[in-house]
C-alpha cells in the first residue's frame, strides 16, 4: 500500500529526500548549541575569559543561523514535496476513476469518491509533510540529545530511563484510544458530502415542497456527529499536554536535585563531577528529549488519522475495471445488427434475482425497434449491454455478428451512440457540448445534427446562437431543450446504432414525431432503438418489444401487438382513451 502511494512522489523525489537531510542538519545544530553554551559558561563567564566568550559566542550565533537556514530549507522543501505528492495522487485517482465502468462506479458512491479526492488527499498531504519532517526530526533529536546528555553525565541519564518509558506508555495508550474515532470520522464525511450533494441536486424539489428545515436538520445531524467525534478525540488527546508537562517538570526537579548535589560535591570541577554549564546543558537536553517524544506522539496521531484515508485512496488506485478489451480486439463494427442469445443479467452476484432473464432477440441493420414496459422492467438495462456498459451474466450479446466482448471497447462505443435517461450537459458553449459527439465537427455538421433533433430553431432564438453558454448540468435550458441537444450530440458521432433511452419524454408529441420522421429519412441505415413511455413514440417502429419483469412479454409490430398482447393493449387504450 505504502509502495503504491510512494509512486505518486515522482518528480518531487529530490525535494522529498533533501527535506529530511536539511532536518537532520537542523537537529544537529540544535543539539550542538547546549554544548557550546556549556563551554561558554564554564570556561568563559565563570573564569572571566573574554576570548572564550567571544569565540563561543560567535560559534553560538553560527550554529543558530545554520539551524535557521536548515529549518527554513526543510520546511520549504517539505511543503513543495507534499503539495506535489497530493497533486500527483489526486491526478492518479481521478484518472483511475475515468477507467471505471458502471459496475465500479456502483461500488463507490459519488459522495465517497469526492471525499476521497478532497478530504482524504488533504489529510494524506499533511501526513506526508509531517513524515518527511517531524518523523525525521523527533527520532533524531531523541537519539542525539540522549547521547549528548549521556556523555555529560550517565548518572543523570538514569532519570530519563524512568520517565521516558512511563510517558511513552501513556501517550501511545491515548493514541490507540483515538484511532477508532478517526476511522469513524472519515466514513461520516462521506455521509456529509452525500447530504450536500443530494440537496444541491434536488434543490428545486426542496424549495417546491418547502423542506428547507428538514434538509437543514439532516445536515446538522451529520455535522454534529463529526463535531462530536472530533471533540471526543481532542478531549482524549488533551491529556497528553498535562502528562507531558508533568514529565518535563519531574525531570527538571530530579536533574536539579541530583545535579546540584554533584556540583557541590565536585566543587564545580568537571573532572570530578558536574559543572554549572553541564547542568544548564542537561536542562536543555531534557526539554529537547521530552519535547521530541511529545512531537513523536503527535506524528503517530497524524499517522493514525491518515490510516483511514490511506486505505480509502488505495482502494480507488487499485480498483480494477471489470470490463477490458481483449488481447487481440476486433477494431471495426461491420454493421448495426444486434443479437441477444439467451441473455440473462444481474447487477451483483449477491442479487436475489436476475434483472434480465433469457432474452433472445435479433435486430437487423437499419431497423427501428421500440421498447415499452413498466417501471423496473429493465428496459435501460437491456440496451446498456449493447455498448458493453455491463457484461451479460449469461448468454452472448452480438453487434455486427461479433460478440461485444471481442471488440475494442473504444471502437465498439464509438459506433453505438446512446442518449441516456438522465440527460447531462457540461458547462461551456452549445458548440462545446455538441463536439462531444465529434471533436472535429464543422459548423455545418452541427447545424444539420441539430436540425434532425429539432434543436436548431430554439438555438437560433438565443442571442448568442450556438455560442450560448450552458451552465453546469444544463440548468439554464429546459428539459426538452436539453434532450434535443443530447440527441444532436449523439447524431454527430454518425453511429451504426443509435439508442434513445426515454430521451424524448420532455418534448411534445409533435416534436417527437418530427424527430422520428427525420431519423427515417436522414439516417435509414442506422439501427435505432427507442425506449419510450408513449405508444405514439414507437407505434411506427419496425419491431416493438414489451418487457415485463426483465423478460420479453411480447414482440411484434404495432398492429400485431394490439391483437396479441394484453399489456400493450392496456397501455395503448390508457393513453388514447383514458381522457374520454
């Protein structure tokens, strides 16, 4: 896991290596300073030797400047490396998400992916920055300060042998207590983003039903849960500060008592015991040792906090798409014929039943096929198997006489143009959105596609025409306009198969009829599959399927189904006579 994330350092590897090296230099200078101060006090100030005072004073200033220089360099390099690491990590995760198929996306909720790309990466960035600075500084300071203190007085170092283990036990006990809390917090972040996303997507419904208070309460509840967990963790970690202070003062008192006894017994003679300068150095080393242990505990807290984000980002990076192109794929789709041979499908191996059951169907190139069925009859599921958005659980789906699993995915999907139930437009001009169908489409080609989709007239009514800006999600155009733009975008692909998944539901029946007439006259060789709720949208189709419970309940032309299919008869009569 660590090895996989370490690959995200890439071009920032030099900064990630230099930062800890600078930190080692800073620590070395800080540990050297108490020794210089000891000589300054014992051989300079105590004896009145100004030459030693000047020499040691200059050395003290030099050490302080070098420590400052190394510290600034380490901080700047660490910030540069950590920011670059998070940039690469976010880039890799986003690109991995782009390779996901529908099954992978179903596994991760949208809010969870957003949280992983934002909050989780931010936490890993802070953890990485702390790792290449504090995780180096603390152990180095602990080791070097302990060695320096031992060289001054092995006897006084026994104080550390008593205090440090007790302090370490307490700190790591506190860390273990907060670990589970932080694991829970990051899962709650997913819920928070889910609530926000759901509210923003459905804000018009919220306003129309006057449910703002309910939505506020939902957000408040989730936010309060995060607040409660963080407060609980902070209350636990708050004990670390008084414990740390107690350890520092206990060490200072012990060292002061033992050190003073040693100084008095030796007459301030280093050859026989301890000097005043040595004792001052011991106080500094005590502070350095205990503070480094305290900071080390904070490093472990940050590592603990980043453990959950680490697993969550790793899940994204290592998630393998369930659909792949074969080793030697077919690159060309011969025609728009479609065959379903005893096809069954379920979304998950844990599902109670199949979404599609024993589908057998042959569609000729250029044929127009209508699909009717009640809600939940798996109409959309059926057509999503054609461009291989999902793979059939059983049976074979063929396009152009070839199993869809033998095609190169890009080659297959370039020849199957699909207008989904949820019409999506992206921020940018109308031309930008249309060019999703063909990046190199000319203005004449775009106009022609929009004329076929009955979109040209309303586009020209805008002041900026085809350069009109579309807001995110197409919020500044109506539902019918959005559908017609999506149809025009699909037509620009010049596909062999065109699938309209209930994509004329928001247009009036006259416009719907004009679109279907344009299809018959302008793209006769393109296989057209129309999923609709209105009989009028499919009654002139060459073949109509009636789906019920994931199976084909009836199949035939409009006239045939009126005679043989009770379901079709019921739908037809409810739509044509229900108002009489």
